């Protein structure tokens, strides 16, 4: 196929051209950013739809023209595909290596790749090539092509809907106090908007893990380390906790308790905290110490057990195991829905998906405020169509592997 | 409930253990016995999971011990199905070994059965996401190994076409699972974080790994160069996977990643 005497840009094109075009596009996009000094604009409705229609038309026209023009036909070849994909991967590699910033002042192509012209150009070129490849093998429709069709068109649909739909995603946060009803939400620029439904927070609940127990150097306030592992231990009532010469045995554990005079008492009032009555034996000095330790809370100070050498045993701030909000939704049409929102278990109302994201961390488990994120992504169904096509395509590949057919088909179609 | 686990686990552990040994023999009758043992282990574990599910009255997916049951079940099933399809005995042996490891951890350390997962991990997507990646990494790791064997053959002057052929098929299968892992991750992310793709460094590296294998699959379709060239590509592709797997813990871009598993 490739003759050794062929110079660049002389037909038939091969890998040299496949990589030269992305390099030129890279320089063009970078140059454009340096001249304008701005990030690429976000495409939102209706501009994104117009641009998408233009892209689809370009692909169809190029496909039609490719029957007669070998250069246009080359764009749906394997070298061109590899060039376009490598270009896109190279741009992703920038993101993989350079820590991305929310709002950099310049050099978007390094610090905020997804808002740079480079990203748009690389994605656009990939979509053009992948689109042409997909269309070329779409007809004639045949059973043999099904794996190819699912994988290529599935990927094209996914990337297209994700890229063109990005500008139409609406994202808001809402914080509601227990008992209150809220219909106003805030976007990323702190602008307040009103929804066509309201959320009443009936109850907000947190379940906590048992507080971890740590060894802290009193002089520096740092957690001690051994073999580069931090001396933090989980509640283990059976085996006890061992660190260097110390063995901790937990005698009493109160998930909720209050400190009074010199002891913790099991109480679950506001501000109650976790506490342990521990016994520490110092195997080196043959001594035993015992006392209460307790985690700090909004109304209680932390309580430590102090060992010689300025080492303290502390109960760490407990981590949330599960938090959930019991809410009532009121729609404008007058219907009410009672439901629960949890992490990993969002609910949907009037095309918004409502996620449990946070609470008032200063109050910890006594938080009376629940924070929700509301997301609306009108392009999501299209993205899912692409994703499910690719899942089917992946199963096809797993089952059929690289059968000899794969190769034959390629040769047939070249 | 976990008390009766010992009985069911023992049946699975013993039958899978024997099946692994029997896989080394090629006689048809031995193969049939090992098939039966693999299935017996799967059935025994399934029985326990069903019983546990009924006992808890919720899907057993909330604690580390519970997720390990699913790992064992699915990995042994995938191992068996792919063995029937592709006859890769080594892969079945590997799958059974992984399934055994998870079972033995549960068997030997009953005190961690009840350790709850953190809220973000309590999802139906957690187990499938992890399993398809375990399977995918196994296949792609195996292809890397074959790449090294092939390169050894090339430099010794032995024909490496057959090894390359097997490695390529294995890449296709591993790639299929890699795709599933990426997509299950996206579907899960939508449920947990509100968006299916956030360019989190782990995601980005997973995408790069995926892309490198796509590049390979397309390059190899043309079959223009000598096997040496393809074997090097296969072997080096795996390094990208290794970066995605644990190398990213050391990259500056990854310090904010939700996937970094160190303190």
C-alpha cells in the first residue's frame, strides 16, 4: 500500500498525514487561544443544536463526497482514526498530568482543558472522523456489522451528547432547615432562582461510625506514625488495640454521651458525643492507666488520656456512615410526595434529580440543615442511549473476541 | 446467619480448590469432574447469598463481608462462562483463585463481616464496577505477559505469531470488560455525584488506558509491521493501565481525586 518513495501529502495518505493534521490543529487552537486570550464559549441551547446539526451535515456531505474523492475517503481510514483518537487522548493526557483549576486567568489549554479551544477542536475532529467511520459502515445494514455499529456509533452518540449537552446542564444547591419549606435554589454564581416545586425537610438524620482512636504527640499535635502508617485505630472490642508498647482495652463505649464532673453518662441530648472508657497497659514500664476519652462536639470539649512522653490517646471526630433526609415535595399542580433522599439514592422531580450532598458540618450529627444538589440534564437520555449501545458492544466483543472475521471484514471494507 | 456461612463456604472452597488442581489435567473425564466442582461451588455460594438476602430482608451489599460474597460469586461465574467459550484454562484457574481468596478472607476474619461501607460506596454499582475491572485487569495483565513471552521468542528467533494471536484475542476480551468498567463507573457516578463524567484524574487515566487499547486494536487490523512491533505495543500498553490503577496516587494532578485510596 505504502510506497517507500512517497513524500508527505502525496497520495495515498498514511500515518504521517494522520499525525500532521492533529499537530496543525493543535497549533491552530493554541494560537487562537493566545491571540484571543480567552476560553472557548460554552455552547448552550439553541446554539449547540445548530452546531450539532452543522456537524451532522458536514459528516453526511463528506461521506457522500468520499465516494469520488480519495482524500475525503481517507478521513474514515484506520490511520486517520488513530490520528484523531491519539489527538483526543493527548489532550486528555494534559488533564491527567496538570492539576486543573476552576478559573485560571490564562493558559486554559493547560489549566482548564475542558474550557479551552484545544479541547473543542480535538473533540470536533474526533467526532468528524468517528462519525464518517460510523456512517461508512452503517450501510448496507447487516448482521455482521452489529458489533462495529454498537461500538462506533455508541461512542459517537455518547461523546456528542455529552459535549453538546454540557452547556445545558443546570446545577443548583439548596439548603433547607428542618421543618422549613424551600423552593429557591442557588447556582454556581450564587444567583438565586425559583423552582416550580418546593421541598419541605421533615427530618434529617445522621448515623455515625464509632469514633476512631488515635495516638497524638502533644508537643506538635500530630498523629504518631509507625512504618509510615498513622496510629489511628478502629473500635475493636475483641482484640484490643496495639501500638508500640501500648495495649488499649475498651471497657465501655457510649455512642452518645455527655461529660459531667469526671465521667461520661449515656445521654442523647443535643451535643452528646461518643466516649470510651479505656484501659491502657504499658508493657515496657509495666504500668496501667485508665480513663475516659471522648470526641469533641458542638457543646463538649474533647477529652484525652495523657501518657508519659507527651503522648495522648484521643477519640477522633466521628465520620458519617449514612445521612438521609425525609422530605415532602410540593408541586405547582398541587400534588405532594413524601420520600427519602440519601447518598447514592437520588430522587427525580419535574426533570430535576435531587441529590443529598451535605449538612451543617459544624453541628455534625445534630445538624438541622440538609444540603441538596439539584441537577437537570436534558441530554442525559441521549447519553444513556450511547452508553447502553456501548455496553452491548462490549458484551459482543467479549463473546466474539478477535475472531478471524474481524480482520476479513476490515479487508472487505477498505 | 454468618454461622451457617462456614458450611457453605467450606463446600465452595473445597470444590473450587480441587477443581483448580484438576484443571492441570487434560483428560475429558477429569475436565467433566472439574466442571461439576466449579458449578457445585457456585451453587453452594448462591444458596448462601439467597439465604442471607432473605434473612437480612435487603440485598446483602452493605458491608465489606457482603460485597466479598458477590466478588466470589461473579468472578467464578465469569471465569466458568469464559472458560466454556474460549477454553482458557489458566483464566479459570485465576478466577477460581480470586474467588477463593475472597471466600477465605470472609472465612478467616469473621469480625470484619459487619464493617459497613462508606455512604458513597453503598450502591448496586459498586460490586459490578469492581468485578469487571478485576476481570479486565487480569486479561490485560495476561496479554502483557504473553507480550513478554512473544518478545523473548522474537529475540530468540522463534516464530511468535501464535503467541501474538492469543494475546490479541485476550486484549479484545479484556478491552470488553474495561469498557464495561468505564461505563458502569459512569452510570454509578451519575447516581452518586450527579454527573456521569467529571474528568476526575482516575477517570482520565482510565480513559487513557481504554484509548491506548483502542489504538492497538486498530493498528493491529492492518497487520503491516512485524510481530515484534505489536508485541512491544502490547507490553507497554499495560504500563498505562498500571498508572491508572495505582500510579495516580503519586501524581500531582490526582491529589483531589475521589478515587485515591491512601490517607
